[in-house]
C-alpha cells in the first residue's frame, strides 16, 4: 500500500502534507515526495527513504503555496529511487500526479505516448498517467483526468495539480481508497482518515469511478459521465486509535478484511500482457507451469 495526502488552504502546506503522510506510515513505503503549486509552477521535492529524509530536504527549500499533494510509495513498477518516487510531472511541466494502485495496461499506453513524442524519465506506471493527462488536456483539467480514467485499466487513487488551476486540485479513484476532508476555508484528500483527523472530522468517501474537484471553498464530485454526484458528509466520531483501525474493533479484523486487496496488489504487478512475470528471479515459463518448488 501507499499513502496520498492533498491540501488546499492557508496553513503551512509542507507541514500539513508531511504530517498527513506520517499518519499513513503504517501502510508501508520506501520513498516519499510532495508537489506544491507556487507562482503558477510546480515545485517537487522527493526522495528514496523515510519521511525523515524528505523532511530534511524540505528544510533547504522555501516552499510556500496554496495547494499541494504528497505521497509515500511502495515500489511495484521500478526500483525504489529518487526518480521513481512520486509525484511525477508531465513533459510540459504543467501537471503533477500522485498515484496509488496498479495500471495494468501501462505498457500499451507508454508505447502509444512514446509514439506521440512523450519522453519518460522513470520506470513507473504512474508517469504514464501524468503524460496521458497532458495528452488529454485541452484546457479543462477535470475533463482531462476524466478522459484519462476512461483510458487506463487497473486500480488507482489519484491526486492531480495543474499550473493552470492554482486555486484547486483534482482527485479520483477506482478500486483504491480515497477520502475528501472538508474544513473551514481549507480542504483535503487522503488515503485514510488518520491523515486528516487532526484538521477535520467531516469527510466525503469517494466511490469507485468518481472524480472530485477541490477548492478551499468546497468539493464537487462527478461520475465518469461528467454528472455531478450528491454526497452526504460523513462525520467521524472515532478517536485516532479507532480511525487507524478503519472503524474495526481490532487490528486483526482490519487485516483480515484487507487481505483480498493486499493479495490483488501483490499479484497485479507480476501480470503483464496476460503473462506471469518475475523479472528479478530469472524463473522460466516452464518452471512456473510445472509448479515446481523453488529454494533460495
């Protein structure tokens, strides 16, 4: 699992993003990063390693802004390093993306985008999303993300900022959790409730194949047909400990219920073009078919 946090408002944005990501450390990660909209450009700081390393790097940066997104990554496509860390930037530098999940058709999309002249810097499936949003962008970032959602296959939660929209950011989900936190002249997104519980207890729970446009004044949710969706605010009355357990009485119950999604997240990166791929283990197709026991 990975963690996503997004914020728009007047607080110290680096601190809000870092604090939120720290609350999601239990999800596991090997790298971290943030992207902040500042003076109509995107400032990105990211690194391999723990959040303490990112926090140290941020001390040397004067990052102030109104909107931003943050991410902790658990490597699936591409090894853990600074380049593969999120956020990822579009070729034109206008769009930054953080992503949880697996894009199953990323190789096909990467080949298509490469043919259109897009250049890739990382080994990740997430960078495909950043470039695909740029390809689909015709002045409306919400529609560009919506069209991109129709192009990609797999599970994802997305946070997207665009320099043409300094007063908002966009988020979306399919088969990967994402919530929207509603504050007072400030709003949030997060992979899980503990990340924003310090700031608000009022949330929207995004459903599958929904996209949300978030400003400091509010959040508007849409389906993939572009139709606005009405959603009641859910008030969280759990304490922090209960929130970390996702409302379950015990961590064991949460872990049992998490098993299907964890198994799916483990298997999906190893399936490419309907084939099982173990790149680093050098296992032949014949050995996999025979189901022979491997010893390491």
